């Protein structure tokens, strides 16, 4: 077993990526979260990023060899390589692709590159390559697409955050902070959360680009962010192994979990069912932990 580098969720599953060549799929409808599928040989050198479409029908995975694979889920709730789009590659510089994001219905796939570009593919058209966004040439460490598909945001090693309007392919804002390891749009698309080496979560107004708040309290680099379904809470995971739950209304931390002192690479809320919300975390402790709401149980 190796580090868990990335988690992705659907309404009924959690998918994990690691240094192993396989992807593992867990059921969230059963109390013990059993493995229900293993995608053997998905990436020979292991996988560092996963993304699911919001409708839960598409999955994209990026291997350490730079290849991106696109998967679709069948009526039997099993994943298989998408016919005709098995591997997406950056034809300009093979092996350069890093972070990924999928639009709500999985039609558009966005990827960052080591040299700061953002590539977007149309998964339906004959010529899959749609557009390329240029930044300032710094390693694109993270990426997100707003739920409504209007905006793409990327975070970079040089501390730059770039927001693009997808309908015009224009950069709307360039926002400098320290190296950025995670960006995440709120469910309503009005806010962008960004964090990384500064150990502070910055909140930006997407339309104006104004920084409207900071969430402080982490003692290590912040590696992963995720919004709850309602947008009431923000989840963060850090290099020091701590997970925090933040109230957006009060701009305060409402819970801290410190089950491990090893790095957390990925944190994800599970889709809300009933009155409670759950989340999952994965990292250098080589396991996935599941929590219920802010109680940490």
C-alpha cells in the first residue's frame, strides 16, 4: 500500500488513487465502506489526480507518466474506459499534464501543465482539443471548474491564481498569493477558496476578484480543499495531518481532526444523505478515514 494521493466521489462511491497501478472504488451506501471494484493496471506508474463529473457518470485520472484516462460508469455501477477517449495526451509536451477537473456533465475536461498552460478538451467532438489558456509559465498545481461551467480557476507554484471565463476564453482575474496547492469554487460559483504554502485559506469573490476573507489556523501547508454540498462548510487538509471544518458564515473553524501526523493529500465531502454530512480523507498514512460532520466520529 502506498500514499493515497487523490480521492473523488459520486453519489454512492469514493474512488482512490495512489502510487499503485490500480484505482480502488469504495461503496458509501454500506456502513463499512467496502471495496466494490478495482481498476487494475489503470496507470502503470501510479496515479496522482482524480476528478469526477458532478453527475457522477464520468471519471478522469492522471498517471505519473503524464497520461489521462477517461472512464464512464455503466448501469451495473461498474467503471470502464470511455470508448474512443481512452487516453488524453498533451501533444505538445507528453508527460506534462498534472491537475484535472471535469465539467458538471463530464463533457469538458481541463488539465494544468508543468509549464503553466491549461488545456481543455471536448469529450464529444471529433477534434477533442478545444482551447488552451496561457498563464505566466509557472507549474499548474491545482485546478477547478465552477459548477455552472462558467469559470475555470488554476493555482500555480509561483503563487498565481488565474480565473478564466469559459464562454470568452479570457482571463478575468490574476490574484497573487504564495504557492497555491488547492483551489475550489463554492457550489453557487460566487466564491473561490485558495490555499497552499501560506497556511491561510483565502476567499475571493469570483466576479470582482476581491479577496473577501481569510481562514487562519492551519500550522502546515494546506494541500486540499472541498466545499460541502450546501456551501455552508469548507473542508481543508494539511501537510501536518490535520483536517479542519470551517463555517463560511462565521469564518471560523468549527472542528479540527488530528488522527495522523502524516501529510494529507486529499479531503472530500461525501454527498449529503439525510441530515448529516460525511467526509473522507487520504494521505501519507496510506489509508482512507471517514468522518461524520463536525463531530469527527
